[in-house]
């Protein structure tokens, strides 16, 4: 497992392509709280559940001052299809070389079907408007994650 981010530290900046091929940077969100969540693969059951939960709770999260960004190793074309198919209304970013996932501690060994494999570990990092880490959650379950996160954030 890579080094996890610690609460109170500065989150690594990034610039990744979104589903439309537009570059999106963490610095674009300065002055706003942001939930950065990492998911393994677009349009798979768990990732779809999690993305749709974020979509369905987006108004509530934004109303309480939180923007949402999803990051996966998928290519922008796959993200475009995923966004369109499930009417996702927040940015999904492509981290094909998983450098951002590594920097955020969201890439490493995980158990899949009884085997230890290396890959993206479902994780969520909440940042304040200065890019400081306020909350980290690693190896989260897709089911119920957004509701639990909202409770932890007091939303």
C-alpha cells in the first residue's frame, strides 16, 4: 500500500482530463471544500452504486459547501459513456497512469475474489478550500458510503 494522506497535511495538486477531455485541476477548487473519491472502474456494479449515490446526494452536499470529484484509471472515453449512461452531474477524471491515486494513497494491494492484486483501493479524501486534508477514508465499501460520509461531515 502506498503512503496514505494524513489529516492536516496539504493534498497533492493534480491536473487530469475529465469525461470531455478538458483538463481539471485541484487548484480550480481553491476556496471550496471538495470530496475527492477514487473508484476502480466505471460502470461496474459497486462503482455505479457509489457514483449514483454521489449524484443523488450532490444537491445536499453542494448545499453544505462540498463539491465532488471522482477519479479512476479509466480513459476519458469510458468516463464519458459512464457519465452519460447514469446522468452523472459531477466531474469524473481520468488517472490512467494512477499517479494521482498513488499520491493520495489510493493505489496498492487489495483482495479481489480471494486473490491479492495491485490496483485502485476505493478511497475518499475530503479537502478544505486551501487544499488541506480534513478527512480520509480508505478501503471503503461502495454500498452506503455516501450516507456514512454525509453523517461524518454533519451534512
